[in-house]
C-alpha cells in the first residue's frame, strides 16, 4: 500500500528564490529555508540548533514565490 508523506516547515528564507523557466514553459523556484529549535542539554545548557532545507516550487507556486518571497521573510 502506498503512503503519503506530508511535512509543514515554518522558518525563515535564507536567500531570495531563484526562479527559472524551463524549455516547456514551466517555472521552478528554488530557495533555502532555515528552521530552528531551542532545548536544554543534559548538562542544563541551552542549545540552539538551526537546520537548513532546500525547497523547490513548481508552476503557479513558483510564480507566487517570485512575487512575494524574499530573504529573511517567514
């Protein structure tokens, strides 16, 4: 049986989206997204972790990313 994977990422853009138009006319937008979490380690010190995600958007979502997204935005 096939499964569905769904992820919701909330973070900040690391750079402006790079939008390309393919030969077929389809648009694709690529950008990096930083997500952070804070927790206490075993020694009681506060630890901040940042994880980077590479995101690709296609079609109408790529056009919306080009129009509305910029570096640092949530």
